[in-house]
C-alpha cells in the first residue's frame, strides 16, 4: 500500500465520519463542523489523487475549496447565530417552517 | 369544402368560446342549438355522400402539427366513424333541445356541452394517435364539470369516481400508445403517431398481447366492461338528463369504437388469442348486469345497467371475428346510442315532474302523462331489440355472426334478449301501471302533472324517428358500416 | 299490388288511429279499425282466389345485406297462407264489430288506444301469415307479442292485468329467444331465409342440424301457442278485455305457433325426430289443459284452457304427420272458439263487467237467448258433435291418431271426452241451474245489443257450416282423407258421453259437485293449480330470479366490486400519510436519503462496468 492510498483511506474516513455527523447529530453547530469535515475529506482526496496521477488541478481545486469553505463557514455561522437569536433554534429538527 | 369535417369538429368549440364571451342566456341557447344543428346537417351531408364501395378513409385532412415528434392533425372517417358521428351530432341536437328550459347557470352549461361535442366528434374522426388521445382526455373535463355542477345529491362523489376511474384507464391507454410508437421508432427510425402508419405494421405476438391489454383496459373502463363498470351507474344516477344522454349515447361508444378501430386492426393476432377472455367478460356483462338491472329501484341506475348489458353484446360481436357480427356490433353502438338517449330522456322527464327517480315513489303515471308513456315504451322497445327498431337489427346480426363460429356462446348470450325484456317491462310496470295500488295523496299530485312540452317532443321525435328508420330500412346503414368491417377483418 | 292491401290496410288504420285517435274520437277510431279489417278481408279473399290456381309472391324491399346474401322482405300467397289470412281477417273483423258494443261503456276514456292496438295486432298477424321469409315471420311474431302485451294489460290500472301482461311478454320472449336462434340455425343450413329457397333445398341438408333448427323454431311456437312448459301466461291473459281473448288468445295469435310449424312443414318432415317432440308436447299439453279446465270456475279461463288443449291437439296432429287436419282444425277452431269467447263476453257485458265466475251466474237461458244459442253452437262444435264444424276437423285428428298408434288415439279420445265435459259444465252452470247472481245484482241481465249479437250469429253460422268445406280444403292442400265411419261414431259417442256426464251432474244434480270436489280435494287442487306449474314459475323461478338478483346486487356488486373500487381511496390515502413522513422537513433525514441516493448511483456506475 502506497502512502497515497493511505491518504485516500484517511480522506474516505474523514468524509464518512462527517456524513455520519450530518445524519445523526441535531445541533446546528455540530452539523456545520461535520460538513467542514466532509469538505476536508474531499480536499484530502483531491490532493492525494493529484499526487498519485501527477497533476496540478486537484491542488488548485483544494485551494478553491478552502477559500469557499472559509466564506461558507462565516455565512453559515452567521445564519445559525441569527436563527438562534431570533427563534431560539439550536437543533435542525426545529426548522420545519416550510412544512406547515 | 374538403375541410367540412374539420369545420364540423371545431364549430362547437368556437360556439363554446362565443358563449363564454357573450354570456347571455338567450344567445347561448340559440347559438348551441343552431351550431349543433349545423353540425348535424354537415354530418348528414357527409354521410349521404359517403362512398361505401371505395376503400380507405374519406374526407381526409392532414396538417403538420409537431413534426419533430411525428404528430399531425390528421382527421378522416370510415363507415363506422361517419355513422357514429352522425349519431353523436343527432344526440347533441336532441340534448340541447331537451335542455332549453334549464335555469341553473345556463351559459356555462351550454359552453361545456359545446366543448364536449367537439371532443366527442374529435375522438371519432382522429386518425392520429396523439390527437385521438387528446380528444379522448379532453372529453373528460367538460363531462366532469357537467356531472359535478348540475348533478343531484352525491354529484361530487360521482364526478370524482367518473374522472378517476376513466383516467385510470386512460393511463394504460397512453402507455399502450407510447409502446407502439416506440416500437415503430425502433423498427423504422421515424417517430410517428399516425394511425395509417401503424396499421401497416404487424407486431410480434408479445407486443400485441401487451398492447391489446393496455389499450383494452383503457377502452374497457370506458365501455364499461364487467368488472370495471361500477362508475357508470353512479355517474348516470347523479348526472343531469342531457349529461346522461351524452354519456350513454356517445361516451360509452368511444370504448367500443376504440376496440374496433385500434385493438382489432393493430393487434389482430392478440384479438384472436384473447377471444375467450373477452367472450367471458361479455357474457358476464350481459347476464350479470341484466340481473343487476332488475334488482334496482332507481330508474336511471336500471337504465345504466341495461347499457352495460348492451355493451356486452357489442363486445361479443366485435370479437366474434365475423363480418356480420362486427356489422351488428357497430350497428348496436348506434342503435344503443339512440335508445339509451331516449330512455334517459324519459327518466329525466319523470324526475323533472315528480322529483324522484325511485320506483317506489312512482306508479300509475300512464294515464296522466300519456305522451311520455308512449314514447317511453317505444324507447324501451328500441332498447330491448324489438323488430322494427334499430336494436333488433343489431342484435340479430351479432347473434347470427357469433353463432357461426361460437354457437354455444351465442345461444347463451341470447338469454339477454329475454332478460332485457323482463327488466324493462318490470320497470315500466312499476312506473306507469298499477294505479290501483297508489295512495290518494299521490294520485292527487299526479293529476296536476304536465305532459311533455314541445321541445321535449321534438327531441324525442328526432331520436325515435331515427331509431325507426334504422330498424325498418337498415340496408344503407349496414352497407356503410360494412365499409369498416371489411378492412378490419380483412387486414 | 292488391296483395299488399291485405297487409297495409290494418297498418294504415293503426297509424291513423295512433296519431289522430285523440282528435277523431273513439267511435271514428273503431270504424277505421273495422274498415281496415274489412278491406283486408276482401282483398285476402281476392288473393285466395288467385293463389289457389297459382301461388304468387310480392317482393317489398331489400332489408338487410349480409356477407353473401341480402335478406329482402316480401309476401308469399299460396293456398295455406291466403286461406289462413282470410280466416284471420274474417274473424278479426267480426270481433272488431263486436268490440264496439263490448267496449261501449268505456268510450270517452281513450278507447281509441284499444282499436289502435287491435289494428297493430292484425297487421302483425298478417305479417306472420303472409311473409315469405323467416325474418318477416319473426317481425310479425314479436309484433303480435307486443300487441298481446298491450291488450292484456289494457286495464293497466289493475295490478292483475299488468302482471299478466308482463308474464305473457316474458314467456313469449323466451319462446322468441329459441325462435331467433332457430332462424339463425336455419340460415346457416340453407344460406337463405326465404321460405321458397328453404323448401327447395330441404332434402339436401344435414338431418341432425335440421332437427336442431326445427326444435329451436318449435320452441318459439311453444311460447306463442301457450304449450307446455311455457303455458302459464295464456290463462292469465284473460285479464284483458274479452274481444282480445277471443281474437288473440283463442282464434288467431296463439294459433300462430301451429301455423308456423305448418308453414315450415317440409323442414319438420325432413327431420322426423323433431316431429316426435312436437307430438309429445302437443299431446301432453292437450291432456294437461283438459284436466285443468275441469276444475276452474272462471268463465274465460275455462275457455282459455280449452284453447290450450285444442292447440295441443293440433300440435299432436302436426307431430303425427298430418298437416292438413291440424290446419283445418285451426280454421274451424278459430270460428267456434271465437264464438265461445264472444258469448262469454256477452254474459260479462250483461253483468257490467263485474262477474267473472261461473257460479255467480246461472239460469241465463231465459234472459239471453241469442247468447245461449251461440254458446250452445260453439260448445257443440268444440265437443265435436255431428254435423258441426268441430266434428269434421276433430274427426280427422282422431283418425290420424288411431292410425299412428292406439296410445295416441286413446289420448285424443280422453281429451275429447274432457273437452265435452268441461265446456258443457260451464254451459249448464251458466245457462241452466239456479240464478246465483240474485244476491249481488238487483236488475235482471239483458241480451246484448245487435252490434254484439250479429257477429256472434255470423260466427255461429260459420261454426256450423265450416266443416262441410273439409273436402275442398283438403283438395287445395293436396290431401285426400276418407271419413272413417267407425271412428266418427266413436268420437261422437265420446263427446255425447262427456255432455251426458255434465248434464247428469250439473242439471240433474245426480252428484253434488261441491261434495265431489271435497272428496277429491287433492286431485281437484292439483288440476286447479295447473299441476302447480304456475306457482312454481311465479314463486320459484320469477321470485327466485328477483331475489337472487337483489342478493347478488347487495353482495357482489355493492360490497365486492364497488367495495374494492372504493377501497382504493383509503389505500391511496393511507399510502400518502405514510409517505408524507418522509417529507417531514428533517434535515438529517434528507442527508441520509442523499447518502443513499449517492450510494445507489455509485453501485450502478460500478456494476455498469
């Protein structure tokens, strides 16, 4: 097993644990952290596959994703804080406005 | 002049739009009556000029509509279609005449009926599968509102049942249409919804059976065949009189028309293969629904069941694979259209005057509404296949043709002749006779009943005279119908 | 074209009366109806004179195109049909005249309907008699059925009449069902429905199939002629006005079955097995109806059973291969049976239509001499006493029966004995004996007006003299029959014996009938209930059909089929409420579904390769 494959396995592990967090956790902040985990799992995958095939696009993508994720976290955290302030929500199951 | 057929089809729709814009009660009535009469005379003209010895469809019009999908506006008629169109336009004239005195939202009523007429005429003349399906479904919408808005107590239930039931059937029909179009595309590389294009194919057996069953389910619901028939009694019971007339006379014929036009020609081998199934269902329809009919106390429900029973004769004749039987089946469609319309008129009139359909509330009417009594009797005789009226010719041909290859089936089906007479006359007795069993209170009410008015008489006479003409001189009608039967069975 | 007048004049009368009857009035309608019958009679006499020398046919129009054959309607005049047409129109015209008197108390109450129906009936009957093809016969066949339905139910306000008419039409329709399929079977045998074509090819076709066709056709005759097992409608049909009973249910319409078998006799002759069935049905019915007649007390029902019995004898004669005597008996029977009914009607009329039981009358000889004379002539003719017409025609049947086998001969003799007994029983009770009507009716009955008695007298004359035409009739039909002195004497003796018994019991009072009935109660009830067939049909068959239809409607239709259909609603609704949970707005759940979806896509892409 090469080191790249090991990195890939770690990335899959990161992604899946993020996914698990998204599915089973209710707290909004935890959800945000879990999505970050998934994103980083993907990032790791991109970089390691880049290394494997000797390309450069993956690393560019990874940088992009980092930038986007940063702004996304800023916006998402702002939304969550606003929701908490206005409605007192902290769990995802409480956001059912559209259903009714 | 060569687009006369298309003009006749779309004239009522134009009328509907006009009626919708003007919204004047008198105008609506005049426009609907005159437009339907014009359509009737156009159809009569086409019928009289129809060349029964020529092959193929006549009065054709073909325009490209959605060329990329092979959909075109393609209309034309053969012998069966022109006869049905004539009957349809006649029934609509009669229905409009009957409704002249309607008071509840007349503009909408007439507009819906005019739209319905376009859809009905379209179904019988469409030669493009897509166009056919469009009219087939388009007819549902006005009918839904006619039942749902002008019906009786449980009108919403009946309208929903009618709509959902027939729509359920239509879905299978659509699937069938799609599958043969897809097959055509796979085989030839051109996508086409044209009927004549598909007639040239001979499909593999598996597709034939699948197509037959899919089409057949759509048609069977519309006819309706046993056991998918229960929407019909409810729809009839709740529908207004003119709605019932059109429903029984025209809408039911679409199913049997579809069997002759599509199932027999597109899937000939599957039709032969599935004869036992169809015959079984037809026999059950004839005998079982005749039993249902005699168990009723509601006049319209009884007539509705009798319609199902007669449609059983049609399906029997359609699949007997014999020229005479097929002629008889098509003849039966027209004959039943006339007789059932007349019967529903009688029932509707009784309701208008007495405000009840239940035989327990009726009885002894013969002396108080004598004109109705006579016309009701003649309509009933037309229904039970009395010689001299149209129904007899049809039944005779169906039984004769069926007897050739399936004598036992035909003989058993013949019991319908007896049973139909029994349920009709039993009903007639309970509605019209036995005055001595009535209470004083009701007799007092009967004494003030008004007999048929002029417009009622006219609409009755139109239908009954036609039934007599078709019963006493069937020669030209059968000749024209044979135009269809020959190619359907020969191809 | 003159032949067409025979058929068309009643039709024209019907149409005029039907459309304008309410305007021209009842009397004018009656006159029109009589004129229609009269014209028809005159022209049918003309047609007879022509047809005897040379049969001819008239083609009307092409009716129905079939695959390789076109059915066209037409008329065929040969001795058989034209003589029958003459007899029918003659009797009908007389009865039409009679009915003017009989219905006079109903004038002003839409009685024009009655004449319209009578004209329609005559038209349909002539269509049966004169048609040159089976389909035309079927038209008339159903037409007389309808006319009979309308006329039996003429007093439709009464429950009894409307039930009787329904029963008549239903049983006739069962017969018609067989007849229709008989026509179809015949069509496939001969490739044609024209009587002449059929006669031409009758010896070439398959015997077994021909027999089947004959039996089916005979089924129609059974229905129309009130033979077993489709017989119960005929006695009940007496709910109609008496002229109707005389015309339809004695003289003409019920004879249509016999006529039809005679008309198609070449077919039956070539299928001898079917003739055996005809003979059997006829013989059993003759005996059955004769026995039933002995126990009834309704004025008209006794004569109705007698009609059934005589028709049975005619069928027996046909079945034994003797067409001529059957047809001759049909002719003479038309005269004397119409006469009997008219006399009965005259009595009912005298009591203002309130009396229907023979024991409510009595001793009428003094008050109604003409009616008495007519009834006596009719009864003697029916009993077959020399030299009245019934003697000649019945003697032929007796002779044939003894020729074929001793069994049939004895059966016919027994029936003759019963006939003489029951008809004279009725006569003696009504015209002799105590005046039972005294309790109910204050005024004495009086003789009917001339418009009623004259037709009776004319029919009476015919009932006397018609028998002398036997040789002539046989000559025309090409049959020569010798009179057997021994058998003639035997049948007259049997008839006299029947009359004698009736005389001893009902005039001399040798045995008290009431006590005899008590003593033989089971037998009496069995006869009176027509061997319980009527009860079986009404209660078990008709009632059962209705009952099980209702049961089936409540269970199979309402619960099962419609229940299933309506069950789709809760099922769809239930499915919806389950599926709705998936769309609950739970973010985590959506994420799970996305994961599953992604996984599924992954699998598909992997497996695809």
